[in-house]
C-alpha cells in the first residue's frame, strides 16, 4: 500500500528531477474537486469538507499530522474524500 502524500509536508520530483514540496495543484482530483483521502491529505489545519461512507451530508474537518480532527469527527470512521473549503 502506498503511503499518504501530505500537502506542504511531503516532497515530489518536478520535471527537472529536483525535489519540491507537494502542493494542492499536484493532486489528481475526482469530479467536483474531491480528493481521495486514501492517497492525499490536506495541509495541517486547513479547513476541508469530508465524506464518510454511506453519508449524504459533508462535515467540516482538518488534518493534524496524519490524523483527522474536528467537531463530531470520530477517529474510527474512514474518511473517503475531502475537499478544500475555499470560503475561508
């Protein structure tokens, strides 16, 4: 299994084989600008919307290190997708 790539923390190689930090522009988004939470994590404390399995409504959350946090966020639930909250 491939490790999660975190925005602003992990490094990738650019076209000239130089290391640079991973940014939001490097994410391969699903339709609707949703990012796959099994592949990518947002930068620390960036407010995002998240989707759980079998859940219609989204919730607001943020990521600290490699863990999700937020009001009414249960650490045992599996986050499927996240989307950056651009309102703030």
